[in-house]
C-alpha cells in the first residue's frame, strides 16, 4: 500500500491502515505543517508523489471542497493486480485543513474505493470552555453527528414530501433560562422517491413542511452546500409565547441522497443565540451526496 506525501524526515502524524487478503487496502493519514500551506502547491506535490508511488497508469484529478476546506479527488487504474489477477484501481481524496493535510486512500475495486473515500468527513472539535459544555452525539441509522448542550430527548416527527408521509427520528434539547430549543430530525426517503425527485424538489418540500409546522413566515431563504451535500438555510419569523413578541426559527435542511436532515434553532427575539452557530457548524454527515 503506497502512502503518499511522507517527507523523508517526517512520518505522518497519524495513520490508520487496513489490508485485506483479497488485495484491497484502505488508509487514512494526516500530516501537520509548521505553517499554513497553499492548497495548489500541496495538491500538486502530493498528487505527483501518489502517482509515482502507486505506479498508476494515469490519475484523473478533480478539485472540490469538504465544507469550507479544499479537496482534490484522484482516481486511476494501477499496473498491479489482485492475487486472483483482477485489475486494481486507486481512489484517493486529499483534504487541506489549515495546517493539517489529510490523505484518504483506497486500492481495490472502484465501488469499495469510492465508498471508503466518500465516507470521510470532518467533525468540528468543541474547543472553548463554553463549547466544551456541549457534547457530540452520533445518530444511529442517519450517518450524522450533532452537538447539543445537554442530553437530547428523542421523539418522532413526520415529514411530508408530495403524497408521501415519512416518519423520522427527532432529537431535541431546550436550554434553561433563555429557552432556546435545538432540534435535529432525520428522515429516510423511500428509494423510488429519491430516484424520481431531484434534490431541489426534496429540499423545497422539506422547507415547506417546516414552515407549515411552525406557522412561520420566511425572513430569508438561501441555498447552501456543506461537505458536498446540497441544502437550504432558512430563517422564519414566528409569534412569541404572548403572540406579540418577535421570535425566530433558524433552519438548515440537507439532502445526502437517502436522508433528509433538518436542524432547527427556535428562540425569542430577532438576534441569533450564540449556540445557533455552534449547533449548525458542528453538524457532520458521514454519507456522501448522491
């Protein structure tokens, strides 16, 4: 298994590697740079190193992003073969996060390589004293991780897309004092519906359902992309508890090809609470967009 980008005087800061009896191999490693590096220089250097180390016939290169971080995806056929004589393919994703450079590499068949590389996600660390009071929670069956300032209450919630009503899991937590309510919902879309409807229509249906349920009026609505996943960021104006005071629901909706993910922050006043940014930024998806 070739490991790309290891300077002769410095090994990777971390490396995970698995090699199977069938000739397939998978690895994740990262290097820490002494100072922030230029994405172009890093990608060119390590793409060339990877091509040479893996003996690839030719590597296709595609630049992109994982959230706000630049990436380069590489893929190509290798001259080497598996023990049973089958052709091998290299699939890799290079990710530059400030001073840290990640290498996600798979060698084997194209399908398992794409699945392994696309599953790589970055989950934001909780660093400050206030943030450390929040905890990350993995959501079973949804391929997602959320951050909340306490133990969430699990319930169920429905999402209507066209004529189909989908029952999904909902995780919520309401803070004491300011009464800010954080909610995450995950909805598994039937496979045929996911094929028939374009992502734009699925996201529109999810946004419409949130407005209907909250009786909210849209203050803003914009498209966004996070980690390659299409989504929408919406701010809704809703009546306060007394029917007069202003209140808001801030919403993020994402589509990963099989699940709709809905994050909501409901609060009094027009100004977003400090926790809203943390709640949205810490959210991570493990599944790739399809």
